[in-house]
C-alpha cells in the first residue's frame, strides 16, 4: 500500500511547454503496454537505454532516463500508483498530490505522461475522474494504450483531451473508432504526403484542436539507424527539436 505521507512528483513547464502547464511522468517503456515503433526503456539501475525488437526510433523520454534523478522520480510515481488500492486509491493519491503541489491553482493545463502511458484500466479511469473533478483545467495525453481508452470511453470528460499515438500495438482501433491521432514522421515531406499538419512547438494542436497531426522525429537516435539518418537530414533542414520557440524551421 502507498504510504500516506508520500506524494507524486509533478513538473511545471518544460523545454517545450509553458509554465502554466503541469507535467506528469512514469518510466518510459516499462509502463507502456501499447508501445511498438518507439519502444525503448532505460535499465532500472543502469539507465542504459535498450530499444525494442520492433522499434523504428528511440523514444525521446526513454533517452532522458540515463539521468538517475529523472529515472528515480518517474520510478517513484510508478511505485506509488501501483501501490494504491484500485482506482479509488489512485484518485485519492492524485488529488492529494495535485493539492500538495498547488497544481490546480497554478495551471490551466496538465499534460499526463511526458513519459510513460496508461498501464491499466484502473489507472486510466483514475485520471478521467480527476479531470472530471476539475472542469476548468484541460488535461491531455498522448497514448498508445488504445485498447484501454476504447474500453473506457464513457469515463472520459470533455476537458480530457486524448491523442492516439500512432505506431503501437493497437493502431487498428484508430480507424475503427475514429480516434484523433498523432504520427511521428521522418521528414516534412512525409507529413505533407499524409495530409497532416505538423505540431511545431508547444502542443497547441494536441490540446487545442480536434485534428490529427504529425510530430517531427526528435531526441537521440542510435548511430547508423534509419532514424538517425532522418534526424540528421531534419537538422540540416533547420529543425531544432521541440523547445520553447525552437520548433520552427530556421530562416533561410
């Protein structure tokens, strides 16, 4: 069981997001039952990142977990949540932690899972209930846990914005259920061919639109891989990665 005096760790803003957005993370890969194309996880102790068997590119969030402080913070969040007594226990923990950090008073948005994903239906429903309790705050999340989402759609309130992260084990559910999605592309031309607008910087399409969209490849990629070559080409074309004011193409 979760100790009553422990709270979850949240962040405020990031290199990509404004300070009015709270962030929450779990260990990449280890809590991602739907991951495939981006599957990667850092060793619990070593921090060494290993790509999955079917991985096409390295998950950016996993690549950050070589840092012990990041790895330990995310692991603590996982431990506390999995130590709860079902959905009710998770809701109580989430609410207490949000109150302890003053998140609801400080922020207009909460991005769930900068790293990690919905690892169970009970956990998914917990976030749905928390969002329902705070209708003036926008909660949003990218997810490959589409099987869990679809089976629990009736619990999702209007202020909980979900984006299917294409490239997972249950992609067929995107078309079957008309889910809005985001797709990682290796070039701007690929996004154009798919008819998708590119999310350039600060998640504005994720939380502020109803359209599907593309995300440009970013983060550290293993040398010699297709993803590493694609990232080099993007950088040569002026791609700076996702950061405040740095998502747009450099001027010629």
